[in-house]
């Protein structure tokens, strides 16, 4: 096995094991460990309801320092009252004990069904096994262990040169349903061996998240356990990045490459999805207009089912933009399916239905609305709605 994902950067090891939280016996506990304490930053769900493991991590990552991340799947540790808070603290204590670091440097996460307590006996035994299996080649195993309804693992990595040093970035993500902005829309762990201050790491993460993770929607739902966390351990030995400038921008660009790759994987693996849709708004007067329109289209069941059925019903797209709350002139809007224009200046065109069908049969489809009101553009990734989405979510607990 080769180093990949979260273990692509220097000084990181990972493991993923089955500790019995999932009924099917699949891997359900992941650990990522840095050889040394690392600068850390995180962004957490905006849902008012928050999981207990998430609340622990959100509170303690404010120190800007972390050594280890552990995430279980199969149980969300959410909505179980004070027991959930105590279980989260115990979970973090187990993790920090094995890592040999202060408990404040342990980041934890839980994902799965809401309303059930963690089985702490299984967590304790599982962590013992996971720490014994930690390896620089363990990135894949960790990515597999955080999956719930995902159908494939989601990993990415990138590298760039800085001060004559090769800096690496890696990460994994999980998510297939209950995905929508604003942050986070899934669980993602990112790592880098860059030497960077916690303040600038946080700034980079938020900049990148707004271009990637906050541009993904599967079904319009935002879960209670969602987060993205990044650790930077400095083992690339570059000069510390502690301010904006070319070095910081180079990091943001490479981090963006990893985040966008993971984000598109999340949309492509939407529950029951058969197509990845890239929605674009061009010619907007301001960022808010573009974003509001994109959110409305991405959440529209009528739009998403039309793409599943390969129906060039572009009127649903324009209608969703119209009820989004954004102010624009519908009489100037052009709509494209791929490169095929189907609506010009708000009016339908006689287009080639066979050409439209050829576009809609593709697994990746770009949809563009040109508002012709300005120079701002934005994009968002989503997927179609199939019969399987209902099947998956109608029996999620069973």
C-alpha cells in the first residue's frame, strides 16, 4: 500500500478498524495521528442542533493546536443529553491517552444515527486496536472507516514547492446524504506538513471551504455532526507562513485543489445519484445573487428528478432561480445544458432534442445560467434524485 489521503504529508499515520458499532461489521472507527503537535483549525455545522462529539471538538480546537483525530461511524452521539457530553469527554480522554498528548489536543467526531448513545466499551477496545494498527499507509483504511451510506472512499492529495521544500496536502471526506451548505456539509479531515501559524491556517481553511465544501448540496439537509478539520504539523521544514503573501496563496491554491476534488466526490456519491451536476451562474451583479440562485436550483427536487429522467425541462431551472429570492431580470437570462443553449433572453428556443439527450445521458453535466447583469460568477455541485434516494432514506435506521 502507498501513502495517500491524510497520510500523504510527512509525519502522519492513520488506521481504520471495525469495533462493532455498525451492524454489518464494516469498519467504523478511524484515527489520524501527527508525529508532533500540529497547528489546527476547524469549521463546524451551522445547524442549531449539534452532536456531542462535535461540540467537544469545536470548543477545544480553538486553542489552535491538535495532535490526533478520531472519528466513529455508525452512531452520531447526538441528542442524548448530558450523557452524550460525558461520552464525548471520555472518548477524547481515551484518544489522548493512547496518543500521549493533552486531552485538549484530541479532536473527535461521530457520524451515523441520531438519538443513541455511543457504546463506550466498543470505542475503548476499538481505539486500542486502531492505535496498534497506525501506519503511514493507513490513509485508505481511515477513509473507509468513516463511511456511512457512501458507496466509495473519498481521498485526495496535492503537493507544491515552497522555500525549496516539497509541501504535501492530503485528506479524506465522508458524505452521501444530508449535505448542504453552510459548513460543514459532511465530515472531512485534511492534513499538511506545511509550517503555518494557526491563525493563517484557519484563514486558509475558511477561504477554501467557501469555494468547495460550501458549494456542495445533495438534498438541502445539513446534519448535526458535520465538520472539516485541518492539521498542519510543520514537518516540511519551510519557513513559517504567518502572514498573507505568495507563500500563503500557494498553499490556498493547493489546499483548494484537494478540497474541490473531495467536494465533487461528495456530490457524485449523493445517495442514489447517477449524475454529477455542476451548476454555474454567470453575469451576476454580486456574489449574493449568484449564491442564492445556485442554492435554490441545487435543492429543487423537480430540477434534480428531471436530470435523472434525462428530460431537458429547462423551465424548472429558471423557475427555481425565480423563487430563490434573488433580484434579476428573467427577460435577459440564457440557459445552457452543457454547450447547448435552450433558453435565450428568458424565452424557449427550438433546440435539437437529440443533442439535449446526448448531454443529459452524460454522468457529468454542466448547467449554466447567464444573467447578463454583471461580471460575478459562481458554481455549485449537486446530483440528480433517483428512486434509490427514497429507498436509502426510507430505511436508514434498519
